[in-house]
C-alpha cells in the first residue's frame, strides 16, 4: 500500500525516535541535525535506518551516502526488538536501486533487508 502524507510523516517520526533509542544502546553520538539519523560510532560516521516488521527495505539519500562510512540497518524482528546489520556506504551504493517514485523521494536509493542479512555482519540485537 503506498504512503500518503500522513503515513509518511508517521514513518519519519518512527524512524527518528527508534534510531535515537538504538544509538543510545550502541553508544553513538549525534552528528546530524535533529531531523537526521546521523551519528558517530567509534569514529565512523553512520546513519541508522529503521524498518518495522512489515518493511523489507531501508532508504538513504544519495547525497548523504557521500559523507557516510556505514549504514546501520535495524530490522524489527519482534515488537521493540531489532537486529542490527552494518553495511559500508560503498556496499550500499553497489547494492541499491533507485526509488520508483518521481515525487519527493526521487533522490534516495534503497536496499533490501535480505541484502543486509545475506551480505553483512549482524552487529547486535537490541530490545528497546
């Protein structure tokens, strides 16, 4: 089901709040604006992208990829439980496909959960 303005805004808030909690568990420090999921984790510039249980992709803006070292894909497995995978920005670029949308999300690439699970190291499982 496609998102509308309201469900899209709810998804953004979910991602921001969930990433903030995950960052705290990982000991990451905020580096981006208050509306960004960018953090410093042990000297690496990362972004934490969160996917609820019914979502099988994470998206990153093309421009953001240029300044990142890694993407942390956090995938909900049970209510408030997330498996975390780390993918380098370079690997994300190699495995992403552009959004199909011609609207506001045209400048993002997406990578499937299966790519994180099959090609990346699971770094943690967190319960929020």
